C-alpha cells in the first residue's frame, strides 16, 4: 500500500506543479499548451545542470531561468504578436522537445538517456518509508495552498482573474492585462521547471529524450477538469496519476494476460474522460467555433 | 474664480485615418452635473475614455483641479480622483459583487478572508444605497443592479470626478429617474459629474450645463442648461438636417415631443407569426420565456419594450428555434413551427437582424459577399455547387440597391462603418419573400442618418406586407415606428399598448408597477 | 490580390524570424548555425535527387494537411492528425492481413477505403464529444495521438508482429509486393493520382460549394452562421470526418507505398508537420500543395543530416517548431509598412 502511495506521489507531483503553472496562466486568460515544452526544458536543464555544476540548487536555478525565458518568448509571441496561443504553445512544446534532444546530442553525441549523479534532495529518514521522496513532494501541499491563497484570497488574484476574464475591466481600473499575462506565464515557467526537475531528478535522476510523454498536455487537461481552481486541478492531476499507478499495478499483477501497451494508454483515456466530464458539467471553457481562439482584448 | 474641476486642452485622438476627437478644448466647473451630448460617432465615449486615461490622446492634455495628468494612464487619472462608469459595464461576470468592488480598490487589505471581504463592501454598498448582496454574482444581476454596482465600483476610491458613459441607455424610465436622483445626491456631496447622454429630454431634466460634440469636434459648451432649448440643442447635435426625416430626427434625439403613429387598423390581415402561451427553457443570456402570447400581422410593426435581460433575447431565440420550447405553440406564416429548424423557418420567410451586429449579424473578417450570401446558402443544399463570380455580381447589385458605401464585394465586413454594416444585414434580411422580420436593437450605435434609414427601411418592408418585430431598449425608437407595443418583464409579456403611446404607462409596465 | 501579397510577405517574414531563432538555438547548443542551415538547405533542396525526395515526403504530408486545413477552416482545432494517420495505417494493415492472398484489384481499393475509415473514426469520436458535450477537442485529439501511438505499438508487437523482425522497433509483416502502391521511392502514378484527386476534390469542396463558404464563415464566426440557420455541429462533424479520412489515407499510402509495413512509432512528426503546412498555407488547398513540397524537402533533410553531414536530425524538428511558434503571429508594424506602400502608389 505504501508502495502504491509512494508511486502515486512520485508520478503525481511533477504533474501537479505543471498543472499549477497551467492554472495561473488560465486564470490570466492564456491557454498554455507550451507546458509540455516548459516541463521538458526544466527536466533537461536540471539534469545537465547537475552534471555540469554538481550542485542541485544551481541547476534548479538555471532550469527556472530557462523556463522563464521560454515563457517570456511565448508571451511575446501570443501577446505582442497576437499569435494563436494554441499553435504557438504547440510550437514551444516542439522547441522544447527538439531543443533538449539537440542539447543532449550536442553534448554526448548520442540520444541515449543521461544520468545525473545526484537529484532533488530527498526528505530523509525522518519520514520513515517515505524517505526516498523528494523535497518537492513535501513542499507540494504548501505550494498548492499558497497558490489557492494567491489566486482566491488576494487582490492580486482578483486582478489576474479580471485580466483573464474581462481585460477591459482590468484596464479600466488601471491594471495592464498584458503585464498580468507576462507575470502569470513567468510564474508558470518557474512551476513548470520544478515539475520537470521533479520528473527527471525526483527519483530516477536521469533525463531521456521525450521523457515528458504528454504530461504537459495532461496537466493542461487537469486545469480544465479542475475548472481552473488550484485545488480542483491538483485533485484532477492526482486522479490521472492514480489511474496511471493502478495501470502499472494491474500489469504487475496480471502480467502478460493484459496487453501492456494498452494499459499504458490508461492515463490518456482518463484525461479524455476528465475533459469530457467537465465539458458535460460546465460546458466547454472555450467558446464554440471561436475561430482561432484569440486572446480577448477589446 | 475657482479652478476648473476638469480642463481639457486641444485633445486629439486618431484611429488610423479617422479623427475620433479633433482639437477639443473644454473646461468644467466643480460640483455640477455636466452633460456631454452628441449623436453616435460624435466622439463622446472617446472623450470620456481620454479623461479616464483609457485612451491615450495623440495630442493635447488633461488637467484635474489644476494638476496635469499623465495622458493615457488609468492609474494616474484614478489617483487624481477621476472614475468612469462604462456603458456596457466593466465587471467580470464570474466575480461576486464584493470581488468586483475589491479588484479596483487601492487601499489596505490586499490579503483577505471571504467574510472580511463581504463586510468591507457591505457598508460601502449600503452607504451608496445600492441594494445588492455583496455575495451575489455579477452575471446573475439584472442590468439596473449591475449599473448600481458599476457606480459603486467607480466610488471605491475617493472620486472627485465621476463620468457616466450613456448610463440611461439600458434603463427604464423609472430606472432613469432613480439614477438621476443618485447623481444629484453625489453632486450634493461635492462630486463633479460628467454625464454622457444622447437624449435631449434627459439633458434638460438633470444637467447644469451641456456640451455638444459633433464629428469629433466641440460644437458648443459648456452652456448653462437654463439658456438652451430643445430645438437649439437638436440643431447643435445634428448640424445640417437629415433629408426628409425631421420626425425621425426628433425621435432619435428624444427631443421632448414623441411622435405618434396612428393605429392603422391591421386586425384583418393574416398573422405572420403567432405565439400561443409559449414557454421555453432558460437561455444563457436571459430568463426563460413564460407563457408568452403574441401575434404579428402582415404589414404591422410590433415593438417589444422592456429593460434589457427580461427575456427579449429568449423571445428572439424562440422565434428562431434556437432555444428549446417546453410548452405552448407557435406558428410562422400559418405553419406550426415549434419543431422546425432555423433554416426551415427561414425558408418560410423568417428574417432576423440580430442583437449583436458584429457578432451575430456579420462575420467581420469575412468578405461582404460571403456575409451577404450566407442566408441563401443555408436555405439551399450543403453540397450544391456555387459560382462565386455570379454571387459577387448579385451581391454588388444588392448592396448598391441598399446604397451601401463600399469598395468591392471582397472587402472585409469589418472595414465598414456601423451604418453601412447594418445596411449589409438589411440587404441580406429584407427581401420580397420576407414574411416576418425580427429587428433586434436595429439602430444601436448608429448615427442619426443611419438610424432614420433603418426606420424607413422597416416601414417600407411593412408597407410591402412583411410583419416586423422590433426589439429595442430605446422607447423613443419604439414609439416612433411601432403600430403596437408589448412590454416584457421576467420572460413574460405583461402589457400591450396601441398607438398613441404614453411614456408613463409603458414605463410603469416595464418595471411591473401598474 | 494585394491582401494575398501582404499575407505571403508576412508569412515569409515570420518564417525568417523563426529560422533566425533556430540559428541562435543551434549556436547555443554548440553547432555552427551557418553550417547547420547550409546543410539543411542542401539536404532539402540542393543535393542530387532532392526533388523526388521532397515529393516522396511531401505527398502524404499534403494529403494530411489538406484535411487539417479543412477542420481549421471550420474552426475546430483537430490536432489529432498524427493519431488519425496511425489509425489509417493500422486499419489498412489489418484489412490487408485479413484479405491476404486475394487479388490485388480487390485488396488495394478496400485497403485504401479501410484506411480512410480508420482515420475518420479516430477523428469522429473527438468530433462527437466536441459537438455533443463541448469537450475541448485540442485535448481529446492530442490524447488520441498518444493512444493511437500505443495501439500501434501493441498491434505491431502483438497481433501483426513480424516474427522475423529483429531490432528495437517492432513492425508488422511486410505487405505483399502485389499490393504495394509504390516501391520504397514512394512515387508512382497511382500515388500521384491519388494526391491530385484529393487536391481537386478538396479545392472544389472548399471553393465551389455552399459547404465551403459556410465552413469558412463558421470558422471565422460560428455565432453568425448559427444565426443564419446553419448547423455548425454538422459542418464540424463533416470536417472532422474528412480531415480524419485524409490523414488515414496518408497513413495508408505510407504503409502500402514507401514503407510496405507499419512499425511502432513510424514518422512521429507527420501530424505536427501537416498542421504546420496547413497554417503556413493559410488553409488554402493550392497553397497547401506547394508548402507541403517545402516541408517534404525538410523532412527528407532530416534523413540526410545525420548520414551525410553528421548533424542531428532534431534540427529539422526545431525548425518546424519555431515556425509553428511564429506562423500565426500578426504584426502591426508589418501591416503599417504594407499600408504605407499601398498608400504611396
């Protein structure tokens, strides 16, 4: 049982951090489909940074910086150049996946996985069987709670939401919606970097090409499933990782009786289910036939 | 002499090649109610937004109480005590009232608990006599309450100058009276009020001074209201006369007198639409229709009055078949139509000029010919072949017949002015096969010339035998063109009047006070 | 006409910006950016035999992109071309397996049809979820890609597994030569014929039918078309089905043509590239054909780079991604420049 909990926490934690990045962007009115790309940049930069500097914290700072830079690029393209957020987000994702592959190949001359000597600091023996979990797992409840306070219990959160929902209302009280979007995307860059770091260096301490395998998109789906609420989205993200963990568990129990490749599809199916359910319950968050879903700004 | 509360010097605003404001210099004395009037497109809203810092002027400067204000900066204007109440309210619909008040607040308490927030704004609302629960969601509020919240939002900081942009456009006559009371109270507290208006009657009722804009230029003002008369103001607002439409101009300006169309005795004509105790599901944009009965006869113009959000949109959707009906019957051109799709209804002769011209009426990024031909394509088969060149030629003929000013049928609809855009919709929706024409807010945002054109077109359509249903929140408009007026309240049709109409009686029906 | 010139200019400017961004990334990663770009251009367009290679890769891309363009035109973000491409290939492979031994004139058309059916079905479920319950199609089609990828892994390592196959990539048994649409060159009269047919039919559908005009209107403003009485859900479902069928057809052609078998994870960037082609071509059918040739060249360069120039193939993915990042951008500055030029005339 404890094994199961640990495996859920391990697979769920990176997803939740990236989901929170999506939540804050969604609050500011940006559909961030670049999460996948940010996450893999975070993962790759952390592992390579650890290898080069030997220090996790320096590596983490580099990863955050790079993800903020990528977020700023995304902001520039969709806010200043009015590009379509969905396509631009997919572009950023492609840049992340391709760029990290290129970086690994440039340094190691091949595309095999890269191992780091150390990873995210673990929480230690004080926590008994949970000792091998990383500090980011421990920090998670505080981060989620902090995000909830920030978005739902502060004036800043209201202004962010106003900038997303009704940019004109924000402008008419002197809030610059475009700057709010930048702030939200930069904060999302930091969170996605943590998510990527946790994925790569939270337990295995390695980076492999394309290792996010759709987790960024799942995080995006968790934002929808969780109605953009920090806690709801966190629960949605954990729901996806529970499904995934149960799939692995089923595989271990039944062995070859179940096609193992199809069990791997379970989290993706769960994601579709989650998005379907939230569409059913609340109607789509995005307006129907809304052309190219451009940022609203009147 | 006391300093001016607000002084604007040589303000100019250009959008592309259009001069929205041109060298406007005007100063307002403190502690008074100043009306700024002009027809649509005269630059009133732009003027208000420049003063509030929402629009950066390309030239000129603004001074508040003698201090010059950083142009195009809302925070700077707000710091000087300038607040703007928008025509279409700037309140995020998902916010609660308390949140909507809080997010523009600049004082202490940026971190709060929910009870704190409610308490903080409960007293503010009470002090302003706005009777709305602070925990209510904006999207659930009727428009008059939303306006109260919007005014309360503008007063969360210590406002010295309050600008209200066309605040009366969405209100019932009683709502307008209540608003004027509120404005007078604020004036008594020393707030300088700028009221953007376009009805002369309202100017004369509430303002101390009046300033007239026309075509982005200052025409006159501020003139003491005691020194002006309705005809003088009308002349100032319109400039040269609009050909052959003096009655319509007076109606469009709300210049006191209301013209009366005599009831034309159309009772024997066939019914083009007949709703019998029709009820619907609630619509996302308003209440459900509740046992609405309404008949429109060929050649008749029926007006629908009511404060916005009382089921007018649902009524149009019900006639269009875009909302599910739960009880009752409806007939269109004599055919039972509850089960028909909109395309089938259009084949029977239903035409719709929808509420939102730029969203529901036209695709602004599509070409004129595509916009124009859409109805015919929908009525035909999906896979039928088309010849674009021939369609463009037919479109050219139609647009010319409706005297649309345009360059080519391949230009985007968004490049036309409001009046010309509405003419494109008329060219599509008003034809000889039209049995019932629904015209929802057909003149909103149009200048007086275009308004008169739309009215004349609808009258002509009725004269050719179409039934016309006009939905408007402008009673002057309804009084001017309707043979009969029904009043909607909470999804019901609560009263019916025939010409000549009485403003007091219709206004009372709109708020349910009989 | 002038609008179109402006559009093409804008597209070119943003592609150049994207390539500059790539150059920066290459340089940071430690490659020589000029050498890299030079090699890409060589591999894509200048080396001997570049054109047939561009055609070989461009034709399936064009077919998929023509479908993607249609669904974007109607305003639906069907980004599931990759999954629909896989499902088309899978359906065709299963059909071929079931009919093993039957005469080619029966098997080939039935395989093509079944591939289109597979792609269409894989597009229809997100389409139905979209129009019936408002489920966001971006997520569902994206998840469909991952799921289809795993189904492909399962089918090539299970039911259709080639027992003689070795190596890391599981693949199906090779298709009998009689059923092949082309040799590994990927170019044959029948494949070119199919591409031309797709082009003509799609051009007619988009430009010469009521469906085409209403689809375009509905993509730009669905509310307006709904108020005209058009059934947006029906337009949407048809566009999903057609775009899925075309992606499936492309998958079938890859399977029955150049590849001759299906392998797990084959052509993993096909769908994304097709989306890009549709966008660069501004959703026009004719434009799609030319742009597909360009990206077909890039795709062939991805094979050329590691072998001939010793450079990573990921460079092509990065170029594509950077173009995606910028391709929908608008620039007020550019538009002003163009307006000034027009005014000066």
